C-alpha cells in the first residue's frame, strides 16, 4: 500500500526534488498544507498531533478505545449543549468531536466485520505504532543483547573463579618472634 503513494524526495544530483514510490519508513503526509487550512476545516480549532497521544497518558490504548466506542445518548437528567456529544469516557462527559467511526464504512480483505469495536481497535493499534514505530525492532535488539550478555557471563564467571582461586584459598601465617 505504501508503494502506491508517490512521495516527494530529493534533491537528486542536479539539486531537484523528485517523486518516488513510498516506503513503510516514510513519514505520513500532513492532512493540511498549513495551520490556517487546518483551522478552516475544523471549525477554527487547530487539530492536535495524535502521533504521541498513546504515550501521553497511562493506559492510553484503553482510553482511546473507550473514547472511540463510548458515544451514546446522554442519560436522563443530563443535558449536553448544542454542538457537543455525550461520551462518558471524556472528562466532563461532553466532547466536541462527533462520532468518527460507523459500522460497515469499509470492508476488510479477509471478510471480517467492520464493527465500531474492530475499527477502534485498529485505530488504537495504529496510534500505538505511530508513537513508537521502532518498538518491535528495539525489543528484538534488547533480547539479542540479553542473550549475548548471558553468553559472555558464563565464561567470565569461570575465568574469575579460576583466576582468583589462588588468592581466595591462600593462607597467610604470621611468625611470632620472641
């Protein structure tokens, strides 16, 4: 899917920018060309960068999932201002963002149901990846490091025991002069 998108890259040997097929490691393009366009498309509010939202709070994956699936009618006795929507998982219960996920808005290649719950899980998983795209590689490298450290510790402990055995087993005697 990444290769289907043309990405501006460069400069080349002549100093000019060029287009190339996208790669998985390319940054995602910004949805708006500048801040004014972003505000114009969002009722005057500048949209936040969600790439680090998962790292912003503890249990953020659970919070995002609950927020995306938590839209409902307000309970009896609670009124929500016009332009706001009731979501008990949002602080205060009223949120300006309308429900973004609808069942059946897309079809999966494997035929899985595109429920709100499944879509929220996919969005949450993507945001988690966007916060730390090198997470899996870093964990794999950490496991290799721990394995090599353990592998090196065994001969080092043997060498230490062998080298210091003479020092630790040495008896020092004192001669008493009269």
